[in-house]
């Protein structure tokens, strides 16, 4: 058991507790910070939201709203944790006052999470907007107030504090009384304790990064386990001579907001809003999403369509010592991977992009839900012919599926509705969806066909007539989530 050193609400904290202890429990039981609420313990409700400030690899300070119920205490080394108590000015700040004035809080159980998620957004370094602020509270659920009053409180704060259209720095937010003055010294404090955490795990222990699945599955066991902690967002996307390298520690939010990826895949930022919520996207990692081996993993479907390669390194070994295989060969069967006991997922190689891409995810709720079916497509058109086609689906097979037969049929042909309709018939025979809580196998089969049509309709609306969109018996088209 090692000493852990970090800050909580401006105060130094040095403790000796197991690294796997839950941060939510530590804040409530050890520090008595009861403003951080215990709700679902699955990262779904946002009641346990905190802000974590960390020095990045570029020596900047970044602030992220996270679900503390899924966070190991050991990952707070060198960080600054802010709970609702850490925003106390002795009176309600403008955001809190707007919630009061607009009746945006009744029982108040969820309100600290809303305030902290919005404060993290104000500190994000993004150009602030009403829609961005609303997106930032996607993971915060209120069961008794009504979202219109919350919406109005957010709008009031953005307008009254002059935040719309601006990148707000700490100094400005302190001047607006949205932050206490100790925030001005936060970077200096963190630079004092900064030490770059190794991203190479040892040969023993459980590798844990985001923990967004592992804490749900094994939360009670983790305090007693030896852990190899990989810090989410500790590494950035890098360029190679012929593509991009995506580290396994890359978070979903890094993936969504990366300028290079958004340049290569226009619309990615908006499309990936349907993948979890900010408090989970700030923790969930690319590597974790792959090794969880879910047949509906959103990023697996996406990276398969980009013809990604996965890099597997021996534990406790140089990052240059890796085995690279196509991602499509990594998934062997349901929850079975080509990952040897001594290996871990180090990174992913992404080749140069094709001309066209599209991503769709269909779930019972538009956001904050696992997919009934998800899909991505990537291809070029040369002299009017489809080339380098990649079509992937989740939720229709035991693994994230590369639709090879459908791809082979469409490759080298001219785009037309006749081609797409015949491809749907091939796809119907290629997939094998099952009945489960997300829908019947028949429903998901029809859904996959509708999604395939929508990929092309989204990309070529002027060439394709939408009257051919539906398939017999399909009523899903009005619920399709657009992406790409």
C-alpha cells in the first residue's frame, strides 16, 4: 500500500489506502463530503459527479467532470478533486442562483452533479455555447424538477456572465464569481506534485484504466486486488509517416474532440455524442472498450470501418516491442480475443482516411444507452465506382462484424438503389442477430438493412430517392440517429 498525494477542494491530502478504493466512498466516508451523492453506482445518473484537474502531457491543466463511483483512488495521485463543497463562496454563485431563481432544483439530490458538470464545461477551453452546455449535462439525471427549468437556468448563466461565444479562463470565471479564488493557484500546486505516470503495466495485477465496466462488474473486489493503473487521457494521438497512432488510454471524449480526426472524418464530433455521456466519455478508454469484447462496442465498429490495426505489447516491456494485427482478427468469438496472457493493448494504427464515412447508432434512447444496432461505413469512389469499401455492424453477430460478403458484392460497382437493395439481401443472410433485451433478432435484422440504406442516403441525398428507404415491416427509419 503506497502513500497517495493529491488535493481536494484546495487542501492537500496524503493518505495510505488501497489504490482500488472507490473515490465516491472515500469522499463521503473518509472526508465527509456528502454533497457528492451515491445514486446508481454505474455512472448513469451523475449524482456522484466531481471535477478532476490534472496536468496534461503538454503541461497544461485540464478539468474533466467524471463519475466518482467508477474511479479508483490511486488515479488521483497528483490531481486536484473538486466537489460541490469546493465551489463554496459563502453564498450562491451565479450558476447556483440561476438554479434557485428558475426553480431548477427541488429535492436537490442531483443538483451538485449538474453544477459540477457545467462548471467543468466552463473550464474546458472550448468556445462556450448553449448547446455545448446542454450537452455537458447529458449524464446528469433529474427525476423531480423538469428539464425546462434547468435549461433556462443554464441559458441565464451563460448570458448574465458573458460566457456565450468565449473561451473562459480561470481568471475570468473567478472574476464572475463562478469559482473561488483558490483556483488561480491550482496549476502551480499541481506542477509541484506532477510526475508522469508510466503507461507500461507490470506483469502482475489487473490492468485498469477507465473502470467504467470493471467497477460495475467487480467493484467490491478491486480494493483487494493488485492494480496496474493506466491514467485515462494520459497520452495524445500522434502522427506516423503513414497514419495516426491512437493510444489505448485515449478517452472517448479525446476521440470525439481530436482536431486531426475531425478533419479526416467531418461530423465525428457530433456523431459520437451518442456514445455514453461526458462523465463516462472522460473516463472510458479506447483500449478498455476493445478488451471488454462487447459485440456492440461503438468504437470497435468505428475503428473496424477505418481498417485499424491493433498493437499488442508484452507487459513490462518497451512500447516499441509490439505485435500488430488487423483489428478484424482480434475478435475471435463472443468475449474471446486474440490477446495472450502476457500482453496488453498498447495502441491502434489508423491508415489515411477514405473519401466517405458514416456512423450510426440506434438504441431505445437516442443517447445514454447501449445500441440495439450500430454501424459504420467507409469507402472511396473512383470513376463512379465504389472502392476500398468497409461496412461494419454491432449487435448482429457474436462479435463486432465486418460485413465481408456485402462488401465484396458492392465493391467495384456503381452506386444505385438497385445495388443497395440487393446488398441488403446479402446482408440479411450474412448477419445472425439474436433476441435479447435490446430487441428481437428479426427487428435487428431489419434495422441493419435500414441503416445500410441510410448510410448512403446520408452521404448522397441528391443521388438517391428516399422513397426506397424503408424495408417491409420496418418502422425504424424515423428513429435513426444521424452521424457522419
